């Protein structure tokens, strides 16, 4: 029977992250099932997360170890929940869900479930299919769902130390080869190494037992450099380089709330981040429909699942082929940069003098602003450009007469 006394919490950190580390440690101190010990390794040598965790692991004397990143926080019942699940399942690795600290942030990790690719994969139970899906060394495509294999388990796990030892701790990036997706992520390689030792995995579904903060990790600074009109891109957040900055997606949804449209179009759904938020806004409004267009079939299908239950139709088609069924009240242009003016001109006949449109990627580093210039010169739009990382503008439309 595992108890808190059998667990050591390991936290790797960096010197400049002391304030976050303090918060992380406070969350361990508040555990309803207190651990035997906390081992912190501050990586002054900048040797990397694998070495930092391994240095700390070398000092663990308990039967189990629980990992916590220095910028995250355990909920009060985190260890109690994982320990109970370890006792019940007999598994060697127990994982759970993390609650995002940013509204609108969605986990884009994907996994297969009953033969289909599911986004937000932390919420599904693990079985042999999921373990097959995890292991990208076995080939790019998952034999069950045909989606791309890869990691979907966060590092905030409880793991049996004898398996950690058998796995040799956290492998260095690249040490398991470089021919598969994720080869550079030490936390992913650790899972693969554990899998190779025969470790059994168990996942606690349906509830969150820790908070994932999104500082450096999800900062838009990863994709956008500071510039004069947007000196602090680190204040915005994004899940990947395809999905809109979360704060901007929320603004688009707020526009939908403010303008109460009946018919909305989005070009370029990607993983459905903005589509979901627009859909929620329309649902709250009590009327209105979003048609969102995406050429990539995998993205379209994952967005469709994400938007289930919302007034959102994900159409897997090019914006250049789509014809609206009637008047268009709100459009969010977010497919390929070069397509923005082409899409606008195609749908202008369906716009009216209450139509509001938004164009993404209008920052000076993108070609969009220049491409919109002729529309401005012709008097069709009068955009308000906002100084966000990738750039965004909103405008009323002067419809074409005749
Ligand atoms: C920047 S992403 C869109 C981000 C998304 N709106 C969000 O809120 O996260 C651009 C997407 O446009 C898609 N795309 C490219 N050309 C397209 C077209 N002609 N019609 C529809 N989608 C297109 C790409 O596959 C890509 O997923």
C-alpha cells in the first residue's frame, strides 16, 4: 500500500525562476498526503532538464517519485489522488490532467481513442491503443487511428523508482535516435524508456489535479520577436505557431458577443481554437452560426470534435471554393496570408453595411498589411490596426453597390 511517506517530489529549476519555484514548493507543502521529501535541483550549470532531473533522482530514497515543473502547482489533493490511483491500478506510472491557468487555453496534445484521433488527449483512459499511439519510434502513423504518433502525457507524473532506475532516468535529447517526432524532448524519451522497461501506465481521467502555468512555455515570444510596435510579445500566449494568440482569439470572440451576428465565417480553422471561442460566444448570444473553412483534413476533423455541441460547422474545403448561402455579418480571415484580399473580394457581395471583418497577421513582419492596402485605397475597408504580436485589424466594410 503506497502512502505519501513513500513519495519524493522532484522539482528541476533555473536560477531566474526562484519566485515560481517558491510557489511550486508551497503547493507541495499543502498536500493532503504529504510526501516524505522534496528534492529541488537548480540548474546553475544550464545542463538541461534531463540532467537536472537525473541529478535530483540520484538522491531519491523512497519507492516512488512525483515530478513537478517549477512553474506549475499541485492542487491540494494531487498526491493523494495519484497515490490512490497507484494503489487501485497497480500501475508503475500514474498521470493526471493539468488545469490551464489561461481561459481559452486548450491542450492540443492528440491521441487516439477507439480508433479516432482525439484532441485534449489527457481526458481519455490509457490502454494498449494509447501506448501504441505514444511510441513514434514504431512509425509515424498510429495503426489504430492513422493519426500522427507522439507524446500526450505530461511530466507531472507519479512513477515507481525501480522502473526509473531500470530506464536509466531521463534520456538526453537525441539519445534514442533522431528519426522520430519528439526525439529532442527528454520528458517524452523518459516515457519511451519506461515503456521499454515494461512499466504499466495508468491515467486519472475526468479531473485536474494540478495547474499548468503558461509563462515561458507558452509565450508568444517563441514565435514573434519584440519590435517597436509590440515590445513585449511574451505577454501574449499561444499553443503553437498555427493557432492564433489566445488573447487575440478571445478578442475575436468578444467582437462576436458585442456585434451579435447571425452568420459568421472563419477562413483557416487550424485546430479550432478561435472557432471554439466564436462558437461559445454564439451559443451564449442565443443565435448565429459559424462556418469555418480548413483545407487540411486532420485539422478539420480535430476541430470538428473540439466544436461539438456548438453552432459551428467545420467545412473541409478551401476558402476559394466556398460560397456563402446568404448575407455575411462577421468574417475572421486567418488562412494563408496571401489569400486574405482574395477571400475578402470573393465574399464582398455578401457583406453589408453592418458587416465587421477581422484580418489576422497584419503586423509589419507579415505581408498582409501591404496586401490590404489596395482595399483601403479603394475605400472598401478602414481598418483599426492593433499592435499585437502577429498583428490584427478590425474594420467595417463599405459594400459594393450594384
Ligand atoms: C494560421 S492557421 C489558422 C489559425 C486558426 N484560425 C486559429 O484560430 O487558431 C491557418 C490555417 O489555414 C489553413 N488554410 C490554408 N489555406 C486555406 C484555404 N484556402 N482555405 C481554408 N484554410 C486554409 C491551413 O491549413 C492552416 O490550418
